[in-house]
């Protein structure tokens, strides 16, 4: 498996698909190959972002999840 370091530069937009149940983000990022520092650790890609970008991500996720919830039928009980 190839591993990468993904450095988030900027969020551009977020959208969701109720038919597929997915959330998509458009963003600018820098992607470079990444080798684990410790040979014993499991290989994994790393997503890095600033605190400000992490807060933006949280807000965008909450908005997209609220959109999903708004489309669900209300319980009649």
C-alpha cells in the first residue's frame, strides 16, 4: 500500500448525495509520499491541517449531517 502525507491548504466547498449517502469536499492540498518513521508501525496515510482548518471541517461536517437528517422521514410515533 502506498502511503502519503496530505497537507490541507484550503477548503473550497462541501456537498452531499442523499442517493449515495456520501459527503464530498473540494479542497486544495499538497500530497507527498510518506514513509512511516517506525518500521514496526502499520503503514497509513496522514492528513495534516491547522487548527483553523480543523474547525472549518467540523462546521462543514455538521452542516452536511444536518442536511442528511433533514431529508430523513420523521417518525410518526
